[in-house]
C-alpha cells in the first residue's frame, strides 16, 4: 500500500474515539497529517452521563455540568460521607462532551474529519497498514484505533460479572435532594438478586439522577430497576409522585479476562473494547483521557502506537482479587464497600479508584480490607490474574 487516505482512522467516535482525536488536535497535528473518525451513528444525543473523580486534567473541563465536593456510601442505616482536599466527583453529560470534541475537530483546518453515518464492517491488515471497509467504500490508512463493541468467548478461568443499571432523571414535587453530595452506593435496598445499590446524583433540590445498579452475571427485566427506583423514592425520600425527565440504561462488563487490545500490527482497540473500563468499577472516562494523551504524544513523534496501555498493569492484580471476592462473597459486598470508604483516606481512595495512585496508595487501600479474607481470595483467584501480569 503506497498511498494513504489518512494517517490514522478512528473507528467509533464515542468517548474513547473523540477523546483521542481531541488529544491529537490539542497536542498539535503534524503538518499534512490527516486523521479520520468514522461512526455508524447519524447524530449525537445525550446518550450517557459520564461521572468520575476529577483526579487528572483533561480537555473536557468545560463540559463538567455538576460538581459534588462530597460523596456518600450507605449500608445498614449508616452513611459514610467523605470529601477530598482538592478533588470532586463530577458529571459530564454526553451532549456537552460531543459538542466540545466536534468543535475541536472543526478547528483542525481539515486535519481531522468526522464522518457520521459510516458503518465499519471489516479491517483488513496489509503489510504497510490497514484497509478499512465501510458502508461508504474503502479507506487506506497506516493505523486504526478501533472502538467498536467486541464480543469475546468467555474463559471459564476468569470472573465475568456485569454492571447493569437503569437510571431515571427525576423531577420531584418537593425539595428532597441534597445538591453537593453524591450517593455513590446505597446498599440499604433489596439484595435478593445479588449485589444491588442505588446511586443518587442530585442536580438540584428537586432534580436528581437516580439509578438502580446491580453487579451480577445477567441483566434483569426493566421492571426490576424501575420498581427499585420507585421504592427507593418512596422509602428514602417519601416521594411517590415524580416525573421522569430522562433515562439512562447501561451494561458494562466487569471481567478479569485480559482484552486483546492489539489484535494486529496496525490496529489498536480502544474504549470498552480495549479493556479501558476498570473491572471493579466499570469506569472508563479517565482511562480514555489517559490513553488519549499518551497516544497523541506517540502519534506526534511517529512512535510505536501499539505499545500504549490505558490502565496500570499493577491494578490488574488488585481488580482481579476484588472482583473474585465480589463473585464468591456477594453478601459481603455492602460491608466491604462501606469499609473501603470508611477506613481509607479519601484522597488515597479517589486516586486508587481513578487509577492515578501510587504503589503506596494501593497498599493503604489493601490495609483497609479484611486481610485474611483477601489473602485467601488472592490465592483462589491466581488463575485470573497471573496471565495478565
Ligand atoms: C450508560 C453508560 C453510562 C456510563 N457511565 C460512566 C460513568 O459515569 N463514568 C465512567 O467513567 N464510565 C462510564 N461508562 C463506561 C464508559 O465510560 C462508556 O461506556 C464509554 O462510552 C466507553 O467509550 P467507548 O468509546 O468504548 O464506547 P462508545 O462511547 O459507546 O463509543 C463507541 C462508538 O462506536 C460506534 N460504533 C459501533 N459500531 C460501529 C461500527 N460498526 N462502525 C462505526 N462505528 C461504530 C458507536 O456508534 C459509538 O459512537 C458508562 C457506560 C454506559 C453504557
């Protein structure tokens, strides 16, 4: 392949793809370089609410709509409320994120181009690059970043849970919510179907995103989540009548199985398909920013794009042990999470959850967990973390 249509093609212009394009543009596209983003969707809507601790700088600061300086975890009638010295839990609605990314692409003087309504069916590796087969013809490129959802056969030696949830953005008649405090997990709800909690993101005193979330092996009927939200509103806030102004449904894999992030010499998988989601939380927004920054630097200097990882290798081990514990002892999950928030210093825990921590942070987090139980789990789960290290 002698000539290329683009230096790199980003397949899927969602969170990971747009973050990567934005980082490449912000760091300065090399002159005459061309990046192309392809997405099968026809338009952008507010299809996600991305929340995370602002533990690292990122180009989407202007998209942050709500900040929560305090956060809470609740179990057995006790609420653990915490705050960090400088970090908040923040909310980025997807529509704002998409607007910022599209504005950056528009500012690139055609160095970057976004083509919506373009379905990618196949990537064919050649000696010098990749031919991208799309619903609008073929594109030749040196490198592909692929964020299309991936279906992989499940290995029985690994833990496979799903984080599945339904969220209702609720407008209540009375001022029942407390803006500024995000309830990350309220376990004082029905646990008969497995690990279950309610998540409350209060936008105003009357409006909040309320989500019923499970960490189990299979997705439930929509009515289960709806009833859990309605019951929570009644029992926790004494609110029976409310309007649902928006909804969000999601399923995120929580697995210890390694992702094949580098399927061939000129293709890198990114986003959920590349294993960006932290297995024990399902969070992937900050990992997308971390990867984007490093990949953009590497792209700019013409370095090896296949050598970049989104997540620190050492967190693979801790996540595997933690996930294995959740699978084998789901009944202990509420007390373990409460203990984690209660006994770990907030700054340390936030850095750890955001994968921005040090080895010392990891040790401090481990110290706040029940040592014997987790040592046994470390031995039991060896099959699921050894091959990933
Ligand atoms: C509802 C929901 C809420 C979440 N909330 C959070 C959160 O609060 N915090 C957090 O850190 N993480 C969260 N996550 C996890 C993760 O951050 C998101 O899933 C994130 O969107 C993953 O980015 P991605 O680029 O992998 O996928 P997407 O953002 O889904 O992007 C993939 C893109 O690929 C396109 N595509 C698919 N197939 C094709 C094809 N054949 N050809 C061309 N294009 C294609 C899609 O149209 C899409 O635009 C959430 C996940 C979900 C599902």
